[in-house]
């Protein structure tokens, strides 16, 4: 990333009230900054539970802040008869498999 791109990204983050690494106190919300967090959306369709668990563990090992699953009862693309994990059961299992990341559904 060029220095100009980094500066533009920092300015855009500061405009949204996000904490900008290396730029102290830049916020449009009365000087109160919030840290920028990153999450991963995991696909709970057309996959095996073993692959899903491996992906969830990778999310935590790589240092992401959150992991998200979908709340669809059927796959949202392709044939309806493909595997698709139930959101509430998946969230409960995700909570037992992680120690740090926040979990959620979309």
C-alpha cells in the first residue's frame, strides 16, 4: 500500500470514529476513539462440520476479533437440499469452541 493510500484509509477510518493506528485522538465523535475490529463470516452451508470447526479455529488463531455465521435455514444459493447448519445450534457450538473471539449471526 502506498503512503497516500494509507493516509486515505486512516482519514476514512477517523471520519467514522475508528481508532487509527499511529494517529492519536483522531475521531469525529468528541475525541472518543474506538478500536477498529476485524471479523470473518464463515459459510455454514455446503460444508462439513469438521471443515467449519477448522475454519473457526483458524479465525481465532489468526487473531480476528469476531466470527459470524448465517441464520438461513436453507442454503441461500444453489439447490435447497445441500447441508446448512442451524444458526442457534451453530452459535452454541461456536461458543464452546472459542475462547476469545466474539460470535454472531447475520
